[in-house]
């Protein structure tokens, strides 16, 4: 049987503020704590794997149960300068980013907007930091009456373009995003090389509704990652959800797009029935997109419980030569006033026949996940960040 890794990122599932969180305006953030006490939170499988035993998660005043966890568990520290999706995933894949990607809390400079209009032929509305649902509510009708595109950003390094599908067909919006991606990568000496250009189509009448035809255009990682090492070794590197977008397709042998957490879990279950050799790298985006950014504590708790229910059925189908890793890329505490990502530690749970259960402590970098994956698959990491967490 081939060795297989199932690496699952619960997008934004942070477990507590990092020591430097105050520098990011995130002091006191704790995504897991925000949902753990909600009545809708029921995650016995994650708890049995070791989630509640991770450093900093267990409350010393509350017993965590007598049963020993049956997985290895660790608290992951982000070594990169950032708290966004792109940098978090790159570090999981072994690439530490010293400098954060550019962000625009006050909107994009006029030179960027002017060049965008010159290249695409479209004017611009908004140009502010905005919630994706609020921006179409506030600018949707003006967009329809003027034909101008809604351009906005967030705390992330993103250039987002929203357009109504009846006015700007999705294929045209994608073309516009491709122009923006090239512009923001290569102009101004790379000064405005944002992490992602995102197509945000919407439909209907006021207050409008976003469609599922979102598409991300990421900047390419500046160096090879774990995925390149796996691909170059002749193995399968399967990206589920927005993973392929985050890595701009680099190091990917097969990309499977998904529409929701449920869809991502379904595809991962289907991958478990395939005899691939390498990695199935899955991102479950709803935690972040639908609940974290919208400060929906109940929705986040329900989503965690739904994942836990799926996980209980998934564990028994794993083979002897499989390794399951569950982690996150940053936090997004739904209980704070902010709707942005939060600078938090993330969990890491490792499960499989080759894993010795127990506490792996607080790790220095998300890159330890990459080192662990490559160690398990017997692939050379070519100097990527991190140390393997597998027992030697």
C-alpha cells in the first residue's frame, strides 16, 4: 500500500493569542475559546484526539477527562510576519515569510486604481476595507447604475473585485482579475504584490447575494514548498478547496475545487477510497469565510461539530500507511469586535498507525508540519523550514 497523507486545514481555527498578538491588535483573541462554551459545540472526536490537551487550551481548573488522547497533539507558532491565509499556508508547507504581504487599511493608492482602470476599462467604486456582504449591500445598486466595479480590501493582503453577474459575466470578471493579478505582481517593482486578487461575483436584487463562483488569483510562492518536493518526487499532490489558488497551482498535480465545508469533507472521503501516493491537502474555508469574519459564534460552533461528526466516520477508513494531520492557518475570533483574522497559535493533531500519541509541546513554526509530511513520505525537504514531529 502506498503512503498517504491527509492534511486538513480548518481555516481560521486558532487556539489562543500568540505573545506578539498585541502588535496586531489581537491581544486576548482565542477562536476555540469563543466557541467551546457554546451549547452547539460538540466535538468529542477532536477532544479524544487531544485538542483539549494542547498547551494553553486545557483549563487547569476544569478536568479534561481520564482517557488519554489517542493522537499526537501540538500547539503551532507562526514564525512568519503575518496572520493571513496565504502566508499561513505557505508556512505550513515549509516556507517562512519574514515580511508580511502588503495590506491597505486605507484603500489602494490612486496610482493603482488609475492603472487598473487604464488596463481594464472599468471605473472603481468603494476602495475601502469592507466586509464582503456589506460592500455589495452598500455599493451594489451604484455598481449597477454606473457600471463601475466594486474594489475593496480587508485586513488580509487582498484586492477584491465584486460585480453583479447580470452586468459583468463571470468570465469577464475572471479576465479582469487576471489583468489585476499581473499588474499587481509586476508593476511598481512588486511593491503592491498583494497575496490574492479575488473575484467576488454576486446576483439578485437588493440587498444582493454572493454566488459560489468566487475565484482567487494568488501570488506564486517565492520558492519551492513541500508540494513541489512531493511532486518532484513523482508523487501525487492533490489540492482540495482553495489550496491550489493559495499556491497559484505551484507543486499541484490535481486540483479539486469545492463549494463548502461539506463539499470539502465529501471530496476528502472520496480521496480516501483512492489508492494515491502522496498528499491530499484540504482547506475547509467556511470556518473563516462564513463564521469568523461575520462574528457568528453559533455558526462557527455548529461547523466545528459538523466536522467532528464527519471525522468520527473518517478515522475508521484510514489505512495502516495513512497519516492524518489536522491544523489551521491563523485565527479569526468570532467573539471580538473585529471581523478580521487574529494572530493566534493553531492546533495540530496527528493520527495514524505510525504516530506515537502524546504531547509534542509548543512548536516553533508551522513548518514542522511540512517536515513531518516529508519525513513520513520519505521525501527530501531541500532545506524547507521545520522539524519532523514523528518519533524517530
